C-alpha cells in the first residue's frame, strides 16, 4: 500500500484534505471489486464535468432516468456541508451503494468539502467499521437498527438517517443519545435531502426544508416541492403530508399505499404507528381484495403474532380494524430496507 492508501477493516481511506481527486482515482483504479468500480466510474465522470444520468426512486411517480449536472451536485453538496457545519479534514464514513444518488452525493460532499473519507463496502451492519469515531455518517434505517444493537451509535458525532421511515422503536433508542442525530427527507430529483428533522439531543416532529426549498400540499394531500434551488424542478410527490408552513411538514404515508376499504381511504403507515408498540415482530399493513369492501386491511408479519388480533383492534377505530393476518418467510425489501408493499401484495395474491 502506498502512503495515500490505507485499508482499515476493508475500508479505503481517501483523505481529500491531503490528496487530490486524481490521486483518489489512482488509488481506486486497481481495486477490482464491483462496488469500488461503481464509485471509481462515478468520480471519473464527475471530475470531467460530464452530466450524469441517475435513476429516480419512484417518489414522484414511475421510475425514470434524469440527467443532473456537476454544478447542481456541487450546490447540493455545499448545502449539506454548510447545514451540518462540516469542515476540511472532518472524518466521514460512506457505507452506502454507489449505484444510488445518496452514495454518489456523499462522495461529492467529501470532494467539495475536503473531508477525510473512509469508503467501506456497503453492509447492513456498518458497526464493523465503527472502531473509531467519525464526525459525520449517513446511514439507512436498517443500518441504524444494527448499530443500535452493537451500541456503537455514540461513535458518530453527527448521524444522518435517510432512505426510509424510522420506526418507533428505532426512534425511541435514538432519542436517548446525546450526539446529533437527524432524519432526512429526500428525492433523487432534488439530489438527496431537501428537508431535515432533528431527532437528538432535542426531538422535533416536523421536517424543515433547507437551502431555500419551499413546499406546498396538493388537493389530494400530497407533498409538492414548490421552490427548488438545486435542480429548479417543481415536483409533485406521492408523499402524504401535514403542512405547517412553506418550510415545515410532517410525513404521514404514501398515496400509492392507501387502502380503500368500503369507500374509506386509509393510510397504512398511520395505523402502523398506532399499533407498533403492541407488536414485537416485523410487520406491515396492506390491502387485500375483499368482495364486500373492495379491500380489507391485512397485517403481514415475518413471524406469528404474539398478541391476539382483537387486542390490536382495541386501539383502532371502526374503519381501521385489521381483518386478516398473514405470515411470510421474508419481506421483499429495497436496498435501504423499505418493504416493497406492492410486490408483497402480489405475493399474497399469487
């Protein structure tokens, strides 16, 4: 290994406060692992100033390819660096996939902010890398859940959680910490997060937009990104929100997850929050076909429920009550740990 390349626990150290981007490319080029090649190829394209094609996540509609510029990525990166007060030489761990915008943008932040980046192979349990303290680390909820179990959350001074909704149990654990923990709200179209919610040391139930973003709400209750200083795209999402102001909102659920039972539209995420403390196994609520109601609410778990259905329904309103149960061997999930509800329903109906 040369002096610019340090491998610690299979991490690659790219200290951009001491090396140039060209030197970083020289370090990455001979490393023949797919996840590293993904980051190498992106970094090479980025420094050449070429436009980059990224696949959207489906937040604003059907998945599609959009093109973003280097300038837009720089604006987004600098927005994050300023918000979190990240300075040259600050240490950061990147254990996200380079296939998605979150991973790409963290690499851009490291370059633009001259951060001391430790690049690790994406793992569901990144506590493997947390033998030392980091100034800033972005993770997805599944990764956070695992580092809570190992007690290594305190190794991260500023933790940013994104890519999926945090469940009540994870939130409860995170609120106990005294380090700075944030939840992000993001779309690919805005080049990752455009709103942040504080979790600890002081909890805030509202997301607040950053970098001049302004939001609105549609007649259907869906989030609209009205003002967007990064990509200048006005966006209508499928996220159902409660709006407090043009810069503050609370997330309720997804319009494409709504269950229409007997003409009553129900948001499963809202019902899940009501019953989450009663259920000790992983679960999700979905709508399944019903001759009388059109759809009925089903609870799907990866293990048999350890509580009677009647006791769960006692805390729910008449229209929210769960009609049936299913147990599956596994949940189809995204890379960030979100359950693919539509795929799950297809599996149940097969």
